C-alpha cells in the first residue's frame, strides 16, 4: 500500500474514533463510526486476493446494517423523548436497538 494512503487510512481511523468518543449528538457518533468503517475497508482488502475482497464486502454490508439500526434507534429515541442527546436514552425499545447495533458493530458473540 502506498505510504500516503496508509497514513490517510490510519489518520482517518484516529479521527473517526475521536469524533465518536467526544460526541454528544447521535448523528456525530454515527459519523465517527462511518468514518471508521470506511477507513478500515482498504486495510482489509489490501492483499488483493478474492477472499480479502469478499471479507471486505461482507464487513461493509454488516456494518451498514448495524449503522442503519443505530440510526433507527436514535430516531425512535428522538421520536419518543424529543432528545437527540446521547445521555437521554430512556426509551426501552431504543435502548435495546442501540445495544443490538453496538453489539453488531463490535462483533460480540451472537453477531460475530
């Protein structure tokens, strides 16, 4: 991989992580998670082998589904409570959907 491309990928990973950790709004947290997803894809498919491309495609599809679930959770929480703030997650359905989305993004046991 080109050194500049690798530098951009790694700096994008750091930027996405920083945005996600420091956000107070659901949309900014989602933006940081998407930056991380898009930054890791070139690193996954780096070997240019069909299996690496297949793994990157599967990773992208699973992460896109988890991101959609996260957006749905934050939207339903905003609908029920009127708040987009991360600390105001009080509705049980929204909390369950968010927990599922984060579990998928992390690759926890039932979702690995």
